[in-house]
C-alpha cells in the first residue's frame, strides 16, 4: 500500500458531493489514497469490491431468442397449428389423401421462410446497434505507486489519481486536486455547448454537476492540465445515473407494431371462424370429416396472407436502406414507419440545428460595424476594412488559450480548446494575423484566467527589446459590460480618445444591435502597463482602452431552414429542447424558422420543476411556439410523456447522455452519430450519421412513404385473398364437392406470384407532395375502413370473374357434380383457369393501387416503377409455367390452357383496373383538387396512396 494510503476495510468512500467541499490537500486522505496514487494491490482489491469502470451493457436477446420470437407471431402460430393438424390428418387417413402431405410441408415451409426473413432483419439490427458502442475511453493515465502508467479505463477504481490533458475524455467521476487553466465540455451531461472552467479549490455543497472542482465520465477536457482523484466509477457515476434512468424507461412500441398486431388478430380470428363454419356446414352432408377438415383448412389458408410478414419485413428493409442513403441509420426496421406518423419533433440545438462551430460574423471598431464573411473554423473569408479591426483581433487572439488545428486525415479545420476562442482565432486569421508569430514577438508573461464571477480573462505580454525592465501590455476580453466598466478610453482607428458618455452610449448601442441578432458579444481592450514588476489582476484589468466588440454565433446548418419549413407544411410541430441559455435558443430558433411569432413561450427547467402534470398539459395545449431551455434529463422525459398524453407521436433528437431518457420514452428516438454519446445511441432507434436536422425531415417523408406503400400492398395482398376465398364460397353454395383452388395453389399465389409485385409496391418512391399533407391521426388504423372498402371492391370484382369462369367451365361440361374427382380433366382445367385468372387480375390490381385519385394509366405513373412491371410479368410467366410444364402440372394438379382461355382471362383480369379508374374519375369530379389541400384530405379519407 502506498505511503499515505489508509486501508478502507468495509468503510465506503465519501461521496463526491462530500469531497467537493474539502480542500485539495484533504481529498487524498478522504478517498483513501495519496498524491502518489494507489498501489497495484490496493487497486486490485478495490476493483474486486467496486467492479469494473464501465456501464452495464444493455440486455441483448441471444440469437436463439431472436429466432424463437419469429415463431410466436400470431400468423406463425396459426400456420404452425394448421401444418401440425394437416400432418395428423395425413397420418390418420387410410389410404392417405394425395396432396395432404405436400400441403402440410408447404405450410411449414411458409413459416420457416417468414421466420428466416424476420430473423435476418432483427439480427442485422442487433449487429448494427453493437457497432455503435464507443463511448468510454479505452485507456487512461494514472499514478500507481508514484509512477505514471497507462491502464485500461475499465480498470480504474475509486481513489485512483488520473492525469488529464486537453483533448482527453474524462474516464470516471473525479475530484480535481490540481488544475492548470482547465476547462471541460459538459455538453454530454448538461446539453450546454460552452466549455466551463474547473478549479481544484473547495466549493460549497450543491448539485454535483454544478461543482466547479469535479469532472465527470463522458465529458471532454478542452483546455489545460489536471490531476484528479476518482470518486465514482461505472454505474455510480453521473453518466451511470442517467444510463439507469434511460434503462428503466420502457421501449415504446411503434404505431405500426400495434396496428400489425391488431390486424393479425383480426385476420387470424376471421380465418378460424370462417374455416370452422364451413367445416360445420359440410359435415352434416355426409362428407368425410378429414376431407371436410382439409377443405376448411384450405379456406383458412386462403384467408391468411402468408406472404405478408415477409413482404412487410422486406419493404421495411427497403425503407431502411433508403434512409441510410439519406444519412439516417435505423436500428429497428419497424421504426421506419413511426417517423411518418410523427406530429411533434423535440429537437436539440447544438450540432443538430447548428454547425457546432462558433463564428465571428461582426466586429465593431472605430465607431462602425465591420462584417466578417465565412462560416466555421476554416479561415476562409474576409474582414471588412482589415486595418480598422486588426488591433482588436490581434488583442483577442493574444488573449486566447485555444489552438486552431489545420485539416488532418478525415477531419477538417478544428479547434483545440474553447470554441469561442477558436472563433476569435479564425477571425484574426481572416484579417491576416498569425497568432503564433505574434506570441513569439510578445511572449506571454502572466495570465489571469476567465472567472465566471468577474466574466473576464486577461493576459500580460512582454514586448521584445531585451531591456532590464521591459514594458508589458495587457490584453483583456470578456463580457462587454464588465470590460466597458474598466475602460477609461477608446481606440478610435489608432487614436486614443476619452471614453465620454456619448462614446459609451455608442458602444452600448452597438452591443444591443449585435445582441438583438442573437450574437454572443465579447468586449476586447488593452492597456500599456508601467515599467516595473508585473502588476496584479486588479491593476491589469483597470484603466483599459477599449478596442471594440466582436459578435459571434454558432451558425445554423444551411439546410435546416428548408427542413423546418418542410416540417411546417407537413403539420409537424417543432419544439426546441436545449440546455442552452434562452436568448441563445430563441435567436437560433428564429434563424431557422422554428419561431416566427413575436412572443414564443420560452420556458426554463426552473419553471418546469414546480409544474404538475396538469400545468404542463395546459402549457402544451396552448399551441404556441415553444422553446424549452436549461432543462434536465428528467424534464425532457416529462415533456415527451406530456405530449404523448395529448395523443401526439413524438420524435426526440439528442446527442448527450442527458438526452437518453427522453430518447427512450419517445415514440422514436433519434441520436447523433458523429457527435453523440454511446448512451444516446443506445437509447435511440435511429442514428443520424451527419447529425443534421434536415436528415430528420427527409426521414419523416420517407416514413410517410413507407406507410403509404404498406397500405398499397395490403390492398393488393388482401384483394388476392378475397379472390381466393370467393370461388370456394361460390362452389360451396352451388353444391360442388371439390375446391375451385387448392391450398397448395393458394400458397403458390401468396408466396410466389403475389410476392414480387407486393415487394415492388413496397419500393414505390415517395410522392413529390408527401410532405405537404398533415400527419395521420395516431389512432388511425392501418387497416382502415377505406382500405377495407377498396379491398372488397377490387377483390369482389375479381371474385365474381373467377367464380363465373369456374362454374361455367364445370357446368358446361355436362358432368354431374357428384362425378367430379381431382383427376377429372375438366376439373383440372377449371382450377387452372381460376389460378390463372387470379394471377392476371392481380397484375392489373397492382397497377391500380399505386394511386388513390390520379389515373394509374398516365404514362408518367406507369413508367415510374419499372420494378412493378417486371414483377408482374414475371408472375404471369410463372403461371404460364404452372400451366404447361409437366412437373409443375403434377405438383399443382393443373392443365394446359388454350389461347382463347388466356384471352378471356386477360379481358376479365383488366376489369378491376377499369372499374377502379372509373371510381377515381368519380372521386376527382366529386372533390376536384384545388391548391393541393383537398387531395391531401382526400388521401387521408381514402387511406391509400394518391
């Protein structure tokens, strides 16, 4: 055990909140360590006691659980039971009925195929989530027995002494014991974008995040060097607290998940009820019970859309790939559609709406304002009248600790240190000033760091010349009112003038004008110090000469304004939720268009704290433009829950650990991929690879398109099921003993000829006006009355056509119904015509359902999805093969059709398309489109794609 280290036994270490009130000299003793750090033996003992310094990994379902889950879907359960009973029927019947075993195997294959596709999708999503874990630094520098060592970050224990430098990620919650010009970026925890200064001095008791002598896991050291004693690791850290808060939040089911589950229950229940009813009807007629059961099973198979789970999975995968091309990585495919239902977006500010690159845009010097062009940290741009502003920018650059770094591999220009100082360095470079050369000519002799109490920073520089007592120059920057209060003169284009009340008023007016534009304003001054010993801080920062003001901002991303406008047109409400200052938040919100009115509701976390749920609901019900500032993680989660109580579908964006609870509570959480923390990415279901709000708006449009595409292929798939069931019911009513279409043929349609066109419908590109429609209601059903009506309309026409063909075929043969067997040539030809009639009519239905009001026969519509035309022709070709290839004829019990048969079936197949075109024309005459709005309403009433 190292000198000065006391064994702890079972006594707990003091909490960080207690250590923060102690002088630095007492912290080592209180935490059971010494300035030399722990010994390896003591570190190992504490590691055994406190565990590794890492957050618990989120529970992951094993591969076997993922696979098992695929067989618990209601469609899968129904089909598995049907397959098992069919196997039993095959075993009990003597002799076994031909085709029963094939049917049982075919149904089982359907279940296995759907399970394989679903497993592949979810396994891919799990792997995607795994690749996003990269937050806690891999190694840390510590003192062990007085020697500096580099150890894995997860081996840190309470009492370790860590060494921190600019650019390091803080590996655990620590109490500083030495601090040299240290500032840290607490944005991952607090959401505040500006670095904050740290000190090793004792501070008063208070909330941990407000203690200026503590640093926290997941934050970054921006400037300076420090030594700190670890006081909490892993789950005991502030980062871990938020992680636990996020983990406790239940994952919200997406609207599509709820609706698909509801639809599956309804369809399965209907299939079982109709099958049981038909079995009960045919049994008293003296039919063999096993044959009656197989008949009822065929009815059930005809009603259950076996290909729907696979089609839905692949269609969502197409949406996932489209979003990935728009820089949005979706971890769970079902979340794709949820974005389309979004009615409220709670968005962070820094990095999402803005570039996270402070930029000087205006400089006031010599009595007037000088614009500065260029955005970001690249020193590309111009300064108006460089000679007038050069003294100010030189002084500002000299009074900076940050460094401007040139582009490196895979990185552009960047700032090491405070971003505000980085903006000043870039502005100085635009004016032709080289800070390094200036520093070499006048090296820094002293520094008085920024202090939040006095809101100033000053540096003292020694002029070159080699005299025994060289003169010194002080450069000061800080809050304008603090700088101005210490000035007695002003530099007016090189002339030193008295700071008269009139000049003070001019400076104040310039400051107010910049602040009204939402700029962060700094005052810059200098002073020639008298010869002799260097003065103290008070003398250095008094009797100053004002050089002017610099106004800067974190510029909005150029694409955000258009994205915000698109969300407004789409009826999506945008609420900024940030940890920044209200004035900064409102300025950015106005620039990007989130706020347009004169008086938005600006609410801080301090105002939210005393509100109960009723007050919060009343605030949201006002419908005013809303900005929520200085909010804590708990506040964000409350806000999301309050919106959801109002029936809103909420998307939340965030990049810090402080955003994680809200991300998980939301209907869809959107994390930042480039700047986001691991906790945020873990909690979210979508990750923006470019961190831009514009990608969210694009994803909303794609999500709406996915929902419309799902409705398209639902109409397509279920109309086919109606067409398969109708002839069976018609034959039963006519007293025909055999089924017009076998269960194996139904499976061939549902899993063969129907699948490719359905997938092509799922790949329909978004319509140009998809973001000009209001969001659909949260409670709107996927299988709405309008969708059901269209299914019955198209499926009913198909049913009449194929039923008429079948009954005419068997009736015109002159053979009594009782004499028909499955091997009767007329019967085989009749079932082939039913099969082919359904396939052909489905091709034309696929063309029809692509639009809801517009004509599907317009050339622009017909040619916009060549995959659909190809898939439809492929389905027809497969039907031709089933009719003519001997091996397939034996499998499906079909017969070759004549050319006249194909002509008749084509003519009947086109009837649903023509009937639907007439319906659309009637809708257009009844509700003519004017200015775009009625079609949007019409689209929602009809429930389909326009």
